[in-house]
C-alpha cells in the first residue's frame, strides 16, 4: 500500500478514498442511523440545549470506533494480558462471556522487557475500551437513538496461537504499518500539526510495514536454545508497544476535537470524561514504548533513541537530538497554539478537524493496516466508518 502512495495526501473524504479502489467488499449502507432533524430529547435540568442530530452523530461514531479499539485490545489481552498479576482479579468479559488472557507466556515475557506491568496495563486498557463502547451504546439507547454494532464485519482471521478463539475479528494485528510520528510531534517546541507541522518517524521501519504486533502462530513463540528471547519475538513485542501508543494517541486528539462540535452539555461531559481516560492510556504507552530494545529483525530495526549528539535515524550530528528522541520526555512540550503571538503552551495536538477529527481517525486506522484481509484489501468496515465519520465531522455546535 505504501509503495503505491497514500490516497490520503489530498482531500480526506470518503469519496476520494473509495475512488482509489483500496476498499474491498464495502457494504451498501441503507438508511442513516441518524434522525432526519434535530432530536427533541428531554434536556437535563441544568442544560436547556437539546441533544441534536450532530450530538447523536458524534456519539454514534465514537461508539463505533470504541468497538474497533475493543476488538484489537481483546486480541492483545488474549495473548499478552495478565492472568493473576497482583492482587486484583482479572475479570475481563465481553457481553457476559469471559475473555481468557495470557495465552502466550513467551510473548508476555517479551512484553515485560518494555515494562514488568505490561500484562496488567493491557488487561486494564482492554476493559476500558469495552466499557466505552458499552456505555456509549447504552447512552444512545437511553435517548431513543439507534445503537451501533459492527459485528457483521468481524471476518478477519485471528492469531493461530494455541488457545486463541477461532472467531472472526474486526481488526488485523498481523501486518501493521505503524506511524510513529506521534513520538516527535509531542516533543516539538516549534511545530504543531494544526499549523501544518510535519514530523520524523521515531522508528522508520515500522512506518514502512507490514509487521506483526502479535505472534501469528506457535512458531513465533519458540525461544532460543538457551531460553533467551529471539529477536523476532522481541520485535513483535516492540511493535506492539509502539502500536499501543499509536492507537491511544488518536483518542487523545479525537475526543477534544469532537467536543468542540457538541451542543448538549451532558454530551460534552461524556466526551471530556472519556477523552481524559484516553489521554491516560496514551501517556502510559508512550512511556513503555521508550523501553523497546535496540534490535534488528530482518528489515525491522528499533534504533537507540537515547543518543547524545547524533540523530539515531539519520546519523547526522545534532546537539539538540535529545529534545526530539530522548525516551523519558513523555510529557507534551510547549508549542505554538491558536496564535504564535500567544507564545508556546503544553497541549494535546492535533485538535483541528482536518488533523484530529473523525475522518482523519478512520484514515489513520486504515493506513495502519488494521482492516486488511488476507488478500491485502480493506474490509467493508472502512466504508461504514467513513460514513459515520463524515456525519460526526459535519456536526456543528448550535447553542
């Protein structure tokens, strides 16, 4: 896909995306999920603004995207999630069905190279995303709106590791092209994507893809004869570490971006509250990705990002290289925002619709390879998500 060039370099809309021919098997969508006009739902006592069509569009899209995230996190939890770490019981479940975790102990060992608490964090993140989708659907139903369910697109094969349920999934974690510009974007003191800033990849080979973030089969889990972790298995775990942060940084920007379009105060409260959870997720994974070991596996190299005066990507002498790559600089550096005359400020970025909105989020997930079938084509879920995304981005605050 990358060799042919990205179809998203120009206008980011569903029509140009579909014209490119990249979406295969797109389902024909019937009547819209949204009401024809403003929804006359009962307002809260402290908020006289009704819940609008735009509010419902935003909540519906977010619920859909949270279902996608829940699907991918469940796969990570099945293979690398905690089973009995600490005193708190692991009680993951989906629709009342228990999710078995920690099915690939050697994968867990490789993940723990990044941090010993990785299995617990994976289980917790999974639980959170399941709760987000469930809550948003429950809220939509409580207001008389239709809930969203993407289960018809759960057709992608899961990992073949022993014990993993052989059921179709919404997402594919076996051939990812992971954008790692989030690493340098949040460290820049002079560039903001909302102002057109561009950023270097922290791990260029991940952005060339495709690479697995989960063991594809039992063969990926075999240790070296001395019991050490092979580079291939460690590379899979390292890829997962960077992918965790890539996924969660999207939510960090998406919720505040869409919150600017909300009319109803209670809906705004929902977006700000869930959005804060997404930011907490990203901050955690940003920190853990920095512990990825400097190894090479075939065409994938994880560079040493802690260098004193040499750019780890280009090899050029750069006395300011630590500001861009040092692994413990995980808090957003102050940068330009709204107007250059206001001076730099530490912020979540991007928060503009063009860079961090609903359509941009679907685009980033598609370019990540999350929806590719074994033949290398996107499933019909992309068309469905794009329709929902366009409706969410079109929402406008009315009160």
